[in-house]
């Protein structure tokens, strides 16, 4: 099993050096466990390539995707497992760059969608994650308030993620929506384990893959004892923000537009 090695007291330099060493020796077929979470930056093709390689080598029983709704995943059940076929079949899906995942989808023996509806997200924002999640909210830990320090840190991250352009008082709702998604992804993973067996892979963003407050927390709450490992993927030698069981950092940074440009005043 992958060692949980990124400690809160570790220096950024130490994390970076160790992450680079681990990346060089990554052999996905050596992994053994119940659940492997592979995080990403959604627009980095090298991250998608790592996910594809992992699926080829480890041959999971099912793959859960943040990027697909359950209905969209069902539409892919009988699609040929080729990149071209997946590209064609996913046209019009809700995730804007879903075509970038064609190679990953093509290596997925069973495709499971975990994306929530906008109505569910709005309900979490206004009424809280526990109420939106439903009767099993307690089992997944959603009825327990976050520690004050974590709540504050997460609201600050949400404020920055939204380019400091939204009112700070809205960030509590944003955190609730994020908690709902984390718990929903964990529920989808457990359902996949019960239906198809282990191992199951979850493809998701780095924020959901964090071991300190992402999907692994909700998996542990709902089913203690699962063997879960979580991979965070960074860029250009820099690890992603948060804690993970392993970080991969050698992917180059793709060209990106400024995500906050839309909020800038027009001159």
C-alpha cells in the first residue's frame, strides 16, 4: 500500500523532493487496495494520460467519474471501448471538456457517473449538505459540523477560487456544496464496490481527492476499514494544494487563459 507521508509539519521542499522520487517509480500494477482515487487538474492532458495508464495496468472492476451524471454514464455502457467511439458518444454531455477524457473512458470496463444535479447543489448551498444528501447523511459524516479552523480555511479557498468576486458571506454555502459532492462521490464508490467488487477507481479533481477533507474522509466515515489511496497531480514540479497519499508532479503546465478575466472590469 502507498504510505501516507505528507504530514502537516513537512516543509514544501521536502514534499516536492519526495513526490518527484515517488513519481519516477510509479508502477500502477503494483498497487493493491480497494479504492484508488486519482486526482487531477481538469484541463491537464498529462494528468488524463496518467489516469489512462493506471487503468491499463491495474485493471479495476469499475471507474467512477466526477464528470458524468448517472444518466450519461448509462449511455456509455454499450459504447465500444475506443477513444473515437467515446468522443462521439459524449458529444453534448454536460462537462465542457469531456472529450479530453475519451482515452480514460475507453479503458474503463464499467463506467459510473457521480455528478449531481444543479438542483442538488443549490439545495446544499441554501439548506446544507446533510439535508440535500438525504437519510444517510449521518452515516457519511455530513451531520457533524466542520472544525472552525477547517471551515474558515475552506471558505477562504472558495473565495479565492471564485476570484474574490463573490460576497464572502456566500462561501459557507459553497463549502456545503463541496461537502455534498465529496459525500456523493464516496457513496458512488461504495455502491460500485458493492455491485462490481474491488478495486474501484475514482477520477476526480484534486480538491475532492484530498485526504484531509475530501472523498477519503467520507469513505472512512461510511465504511471504516476500506483500503483507500489517493493521488494528487501537480504541475511543473509543484505538488497540488492539500494532503494526499502520493503526489505526481512532473506534468507540464498547459497554456491557460486567466480564469478570473471574466470578472475584470472592461476598459
